[in-house]
């Protein structure tokens, strides 16, 4: 969703008066509300992977009343193309995939050797077909936070003090092969706390175990927000920090869109494919012969791509 903002910015630059509505999972609406390019966010009534044929037909018919001029489809699935087709949207743009020829009428062929980054593929869909196979300039995503939103989370979580803040994002939804060791995060936390910094831990409820492991190693000195916030609150809290140390994760992209200084640690994934879109980001990747393998767990059993990035190296970058 953060990378999709580059497409929204591109559309507003070429068509300043266009109104952009985004159909998206309900969990992502907090991000869309903080993107000034978006006119309206529409919650997708189906969960990820759910086909819901009749629900898609019903939503498509409902959207006819909005008289959209164009639909741009970022997913490559057949089911994602059904709703714009039923909504009678005259221009339906997307990449060829899953036999969508009948549902798309502005079908683009994706050359992955040219469009090597996800964000390039998104932005190219907002350009004329004649420019579709040229790597586009990709505007930097910018999530906008106002002072009221910041004050709201400060008050709710009773935050005090004027110390600089290091955010640690130790989770990664994809799997262990994208997670820097908890003991390494704890070492970073220990050193920065001794230097007078606050350490905030971010993540979902699934990351609470690893966050607890980190906090136990520093005698509970971190502020642990894992599983304690909504996405909106996590974004607003992240806007208050000074430096972010993170795995390749959704929170990494959020931090980038908040224009934070980032140390992004890559293991099994490819920093060239989905990098943090921020010129303040420092990517740490060993580029071993076995990586990127894109596996959830290390197929060789050693996870050297992460284990060999030591806390001292991250601390030096900070």
C-alpha cells in the first residue's frame, strides 16, 4: 500500500483534478487516510484469498453509481479484475495474468527484466501504454501526519521525556528467514539505552514473543508497543521516532514514507525488488551466493544472511 502511493502521486501530477478512490483491505485504510492524494478509501468486504464471487458481483454493481473513468488493478489475479468489469468502468488497466483478457481492456504485458522493482510496476500502470515498458520515475511515498494525531497517541500511551528514540521493528510476517535475531536487536537496544536513548518496539500481536525476548534482555527498559496499537496508532507513533532499525517488513515501508532514517536489514528477500523508498535508508544485505532465496525458512539451516550482520555494524550505521 505504501508503494502504491507512488502511483497515486504520479496520477495527480499528470491529472491534477482527478479524484482517486482506492478499494483496499480494511486494515490498510489507516494508511490511505494519511495519503493526501486519496479522495476516498473503500473497504474491501472480502479477506485475502477469499474468492466470494457473488460478493464481488454485488460490490461491482454498487460501484456503478460512482461512474468511474478508469480502474487500475495492482493485483494480477482474475478475481481482482471482476469488480471493475461488473462496475462498467470503461477503461480497466492491469497486467496480463490469469486469463484476464476479457475483464481488462487496457491489458499490459509486464517485462520483469525491465520493471525490476514492484514500485516501478505500479507506477507504469498509471502511464500511457507507449511508456509502459520504460522504467518510470517513481515519486517517494509521503504519509502525512498532523499534530493532533501525534498528540492523541502521546496522551493515550502517556508518553513523556525528550530523549531521542530508536524504533526497533523485529517482526516480519513472511517468516524467520527475514528476521534479524532477537539477541542482536537486544544488543542494539542495550547500547543505545546506555547512551541515553529511548527504545520503542513496534509490531503486531504476532511479534509479541520476539519483542518480549528483546525486552527481557534489557531488563524491561524498552517501551513495547507490539500488539498494543492499531495500525493508525503505530503509524502516528512511528512519526515521533528518530531512527528505525527494521527487517524487510511493512513497517519498514511505513517508516520510509514517514521520511525516517532507516537501517533496513535484508535476509532472504531482495533489496532491489522492494527497497525502502527513502534516500535516508541504509540497506544492510550481505548478498551471499545463496541469497536472495525468497524462502520463509533458510533451506540451508544457517541463516548466515542475517546471522553474519552483527549488532556492531548496525550500531556503527546509527
